[in-house]
């Protein structure tokens, strides 16, 4: 088994190494990567998109269509986790499809016992709890700073989303998942977790009206451009944060 | 560039996606509305798609610049004859979704329906995007949407074994996606561009070399995994057999085809650039295809579980398509391109019919289901039509494609593969005869079978519609063939050999 | 200076990756994996990709690690042989 | 960094990729396999970031205090997308692993295969 794995890895490694060592040297200024389409972004990106951070310019403006479906991917992850069966006990009455497959599938050891053996569910120390609650507002401010300065400094919607999620998760560990879940009202939840794709769809439609192109940004109106960009970033941060936090809560409960 | 029906191109992708995001909103109060909502969304998307096909038929291939950026600086969507596959794809979804309404009753509790239909819509949207994008990185993003939703759809119906099959699929699929990302990065490092047409132009300037070859190979292996060809097919049978039947129809009929479409895209780029000698690669495809045909058929014979048998039969049919592509002669490639569609139709018929039987009886093995035709005559008849189609007997949809591929084998002077194809069809014939024999001519052994009732109309109607289409397309088989012909003839001069 | 930094980081990367593979305790493996991600973060920060570095630190090292922790708490901590 | 004419950064990335692949194929524990997948993913991201570097380059953020040459922004945008995709795949895989453990009481492939 071990030997076969090694052989397989070597079999994959050899062509990959051949592939990469024959690429143009990556540091050289005349490598195709530095003379290709990127040149225009570096030369005209700020003027065309109003973003001094060109990574943000590429993400939101030039290749916004990719980012649209990137946020769809994390929405897919959430839908996937929600669509999976929950709990460990077989459903009384059962579903034939399931039963037909799994009638003989070894009655599993109760998960709860395993959980206790691992020491999960031990109450968090008061100091940790205090520190987390103290830190939460500051972390939120940090996230907001990243969010709103993303067009001139590193950072942006996704990073802010991850920090927002981190706040949720930390609070969830301290206060218990149920209390954190209450922070988002049930009626808002479906809208909030779809905030990122919905923001994209809205901006795409607005851009369509303004410029005649799907997801187009008016290149001559920097205020409109900046507003649209900011709207997207807020959508990503909100939607991404809620989804990442929800993934945590779903797995925790 | 933009204008007219081309404006509908991005919306065709976005409508199912946003529909998916809104599913939990729509179904917040009544989870069962999710199914109807998904159906309405797919119907809307197929209207848009028919507009696209109309424009394609009148004006030829067209493109759309997302965000209005001139190429190669933005993302380009292209709609050519291979992209036209999105219309039949959406129409199949439109037929499959009503089937799933009742079917889900025994698969999952109501509260999980919104998430299920969201996944189904995401899957559809991802495939549409995959077929129409003209940008390599965008292709990767859509691959991920399709793959991730497929992994989850496999696991929705069961607990242990379904989750295990889905996880196996996930691991193999994730490695293949990673290879694809690697190949994209490598092409970018070589050319400094991501737009397919632009990459082709720049590759022609750069010329061939080991790095180009490795990038091509990485794409090829990645797509082979997605199509489940012979050496990398191991994930398919379990995943497709254990998924709920409507999902099996989607996965087996359509999701595996994105590998084929992706391969065609990569072919378009690498052949237009004329940087690789692909004769050897095509020959490899021919061999792998032939092995897939025989092996898939061989394993199918020994399966007692109907859905497992159908899953193995998918491997063998993918073999036909790959063999056709590898033969690289006009007849074979046309046959293969059309079989992409016909196999989807036939497999959907078979999986849905099998699903209806499983739903009504709770049984899924041939030995338990003996004599079911007496109690479920319409469903069994649909199953029989599907079986005859997939074997490739004359009055049905399967015949035309296989006939073309066989002609192609003789045309390109590779007669032995033509015989392999016929031989494979014989194998397939054996196992479907076994199935029909069990259904029609054996005495029932199970009490459930004796008391089984015909499926409710919302499940019967889709099955009957699909089976009828199998027959109709057998008679009108020339239409899709004539449709893809110009695209194939455009592509072929670059094809190597 | 830069070369020294590179050499240290690259060694650290390989060392952490191999340790992830060798660790029997899954919790330890996950912690080492987050160390691997963080090392990668430093390398990227150093090489002119601060955006990527921040995202990897927050998502790759942060969220992924937490998700792994929850899973370990709900499943098992030991890798059997 | 070049050594013996080999682009060491690139080769290192492949080494990391292979360590991950080895974990994925040889380990029996599902969590270990998933960690291997994550190691591979990070390695590919490192490959992409590396390919966009430039000698003496600054980050592609055009504010006062930085000067050309700049690293290419496109690979960085690609990696950002890739990271988000990777965490999504990981989340789904972990949810599946939890299910498998709840049902079979083990997450070792060796033991899962021996079950009836």
C-alpha cells in the first residue's frame, strides 16, 4: 500500500516538475506574466476602476464575474451542509431508499459517547469568556476598517467576512451556539446568507442599466463606481460572514 | 459584440444561481414550495436559453463581454455549437424536477427541501456557465460550483454509505479540480492571459515545449476524472447508485459530460494554437474509450442492483463518446458530440423509471423486482424503451450516434475499434435483456411486487415524456447531427492525425 | 538577508508539511497545519501579496482550523493504525 | 531563487504538493486525507502567487510610497478565489466526515471497508 502510494506520487510528481522547471523564470520582468494582460491593469487600473488596490480592481471590476461565482461557491457549501441529514439516530419509519442501503450498515456507536470521551463540551474558563466578549467589538472594528479601506489597502470583503465569522465563532464557543444563532433573526437569515450573490446580481443589473453591459461599471463616474464597489464589498462581508458562521453553528449542533 | 439575444447570455447563468439563493427565502414558510419554485426558475432559464439557440441558429456563434471590458481584459462568454448543449440540459432539468417532487417524500423530510432544490439549481447554473464561458479561470470557478453541489447531492439521501460515497467522490473530484487550477496557472505563466481565444493566439507565438505539454496533460487528466473514464472511474458507481434517482439522472446524464465539454474547449485552444502533436494522445483516448466500453459493460452484467447497473452502463457509454473523440474523423466526432446529448436523455429515462419503481416498491435489485411489469406496465415500458435505446437498436435515439461512431472508426481506418464498439453493444445488450427478462417474463417472488401500484402521475409523466423523446429522436436523429456538424467541421482541421 | 529568510521559511514549510503527515494526534496535526498556513502567509506577505496573505491567515489558517477542531471534537482525536 | 538552473521556488511547491498527495492516498484516516488535500491546495496557491512575483517588486497597490515594478495582481486575485473555494470544499467534507462517524463510529477507511 505504502509503496504503491509512493509510486503514484512519483508518477504525478515527475511531469509536474518537468512542467514547472520549463516555465519562464518567475522573477524576471520580461516573463509573459508581466507582459500579458496584467500590463493594462497596472497602467490604467486606477483610472478605470478607481481602486488603488489593483487586486481589488481585478476582483471586483475586471473579473467581477469570477467573484460572483466565488460567493456562489460558498453559498453552495452552506446549502450542502443544510441539505445533509442531521442527527445520528435513524429516522423512525425510515426512508426506504436509505433503509435499503443501510439496513446492514453496522449500528453505529453513539456519537455522544465519543464526544464525551474527547472532552468536548467542557465549559470555557471565565477569563477566556471575558476576554472574548471584551475583544469582540474591537475585532468588529478591525473588520470594518478592512472592509471600508479595501480599495486602498490590502483587505476587503472576504477578509472582513472571515473576521466577522471569527467573532461569531468565538462568541459561540463562549456563550453557546444557541445564543449566537439568536443574534440573527429567523426572518432575515435567508436574505443575509444570500447577501453576497444578491448584491452581485443587483449591481450587475444596475451596471447593465448604466453602461449597457452586465456587471459593467461606469468608468467615467468615480463616485458611482466607488459606491457600487463598496456595496459589493459590504454584501460579501455580510453574506460571507453569516455563511461561515452558520457553517460553524450547523456543525456544532 | 453585445446586443440582441446575446444580452441574455449572462442572465441564463445568473437566473438559476440567484433562483437558488432565493429558494430558502421563497420556501421559508412552506418548504414544499421549493420544488415548484425551482421548476419555475428552470423554465425561465430554458426560455432564455432557447433565445440563445435561436440567435446561434440564425447568426452563428456569438460572444458577450461581461462588464463591457474589451477582450482579453475582462471575461468573455461565448456561445457556439457546443454551448448549445445548455438548452437540452435545461429542458432535461425541467422534466426531472417534477419527478423529484413526490420522489423526495421517501428521501428526506420536508424541511431539507429548500437546500436540496438550491443545490439542484446551483448545479444547473454551474453547468450552463461551464458550457458558455470563454475564460479559463472562469471555467475553474464553474467547475467548482458544479462539483461541490454534486458531492452534496450524492449524500442527501442517506447517512453512512451515502456520505462515504460522496466523500470518495469529493476527494477524487477535488484533486482533479486542483489539477485544473494548476494547468490554468501554468497556461497563465506561459502566456500572461486567461481568455481562451487570446491564450490560443499567444500560445502559437510561444510555441510548444514540455510546459505546454504538461498543462495540456493536466487538463486532460482532470477532465478524464470528471467524466469517469477507465482508469479513474472508481468514484462513479457508488456515487451514482446511492444518490436519489433524480439526482442520479442529473449526475449520470449531465454532470459527467462537463468533462467532455471541457475537453472540447481545451482542444479548441490547443489545436488552434497548433503547438502539440496530438496523434498519440488521440490514440490513447481511443484505447481508454474502448477499455471503458468493455469494462463498464462487463461489470454491469454482474450487478443485481438496478441503479448500480445503470451507473456502470454510464462508464461504458462515456467510453463511446471518448472513443469517438479520439478517432478524430468527422463521423465519429459528430456521433460523439450528439451522444453527449442522447445519452443524457436515455440515462435520465432509465434512472427516473428505475426511481419510480424503487419509490413504489422500496426494492432495488433485479431478483426482487421480478415480474414488476405486470403491476407497473407504463414505467416498465419506458424502461424497455430506454434499454433498447441504450443498446443502440435502430428505431431509437441511441442508434444514430453509435452508428456514426462506428462509421467513423471504419472511416479513419481503425476498423478493430469499430468491432470493439459492436462487441461492447453486445455486452450491453446482454445485461439489458437480463433486466427486461426479469421484469416481463419472470414470476414475481416478492409480495410487494404483487401489490405494487403504478407511480403517481407527477412521476409517471416525466418518465413517459422522456421515453417518447427517445423514440422521436430515433426517427428525427438527423436534426442534432446536422446541428453540430458545422462546429465539428470547423474544429477538425486542427485535430491532429 | 532575503535569502536567509527564504531559506528558513522554505525549510519550515517542508518541515511542517511533513509533520502534518506524521502526527498521530489529529489535534496536533491540525495545529501544525495551521502553522504551515501561517508560514505560507509570511512568505506571501514577504513576496508582495499582502491581500492573499491576509485572506489565507483569516480563512486558510483561521476558519479552516476551527472547522477541523469542531470535527475532531465530534469524531475522534486519535489516528488508528 | 535559482539553484543549478532549477527554479527552486517552483520545485518546492511541487514537493509540498506531493507531501499532500501522499497523505491523501496513503493515510487511512479521513481527517488526515482531508488535511493532505488542504496541504496540496495551499501548495498550488503558492505556485500561483510565486508565478506572479517580480524581482524587487512591490505589492500591486498603487499608493504613495510604492514604486514599480509591481507584482502581477491577477494571480493574487485567482488565489483569493481559490482560498474561498478550498474552505468551502473543506467544510462540506468535514460535514460528511461527521456523518460517517455518527453512523459507523469510525473514520478509518480500512475499517469502513471491512464493514458488511
